[in-house]
C-alpha cells in the first residue's frame, strides 16, 4: 500500500494500492467522508493514466487543489 501526504485539502493522507497500472484500492484519511468514498469507488479498476487525466486540476472552492487533484498527484508521484 502506497501512502501520500496531501497538501492544501481537508484529507490528510491518501493510501492506495495498484495492480500493475490499474488502481486496486484507495482510502482517504480525513476529508468529506461521502465524497472521498465516492471518488474511491469511481477510480477502483481504472487505469492510473486515465484517473490522472480525469482528476488532475480539479479545484475545491477557492483552493487551487482538491481531494481528486491530490489523488492525481499521488498517482503521479510513483
């Protein structure tokens, strides 16, 4: 399981596991529980490059990032 410390969002950490280039599991620590569970459910089974393309650049309110964007950053960090 990989762990990524987030920046600029409510969730503190994103834990994720890959199976080759496919997302196997995602867990957000903190943040809006329903939203982060929804993001996790949507990306499981998705190719890493597809998830990055869809999530990168999403903002939250007036913040320059969001939990989905931070997941994209986590996936890019590998």
